[in-house]
C-alpha cells in the first residue's frame, strides 16, 4: 500500500519548477493588471472632472447670454 501511495505522489521536480515559474508569471501579470486598473481609474476621474468643469462653464455662459 505504501508503494502505491508513494507512486501516486508526484515527485517530478520539473513539474514543480514549471508550476513555480507559471505561478510567478501569473502573479506578475496580476500586478501589471492592477497597475493598469489604477491608472485607468485615475484617468477616468480626471476626464470626469474635466467634463464636469466644462458642463459648469457652458451652463454659466448660457446663463450670461441675453435672451
């Protein structure tokens, strides 16, 4: 029974190294995507602020126009 259990366990060091390498690559990709999300959020906030300011400016100039 012990031989069957030992044979069942994967002791191939190459598989462990491959999994470790892929895990490292995926973690790096997650960091890249998180950075991208933060940059896009900041850009979106900036554009939303600029849009709101433009709307306020156009509303104020419309109020100043003679009817």
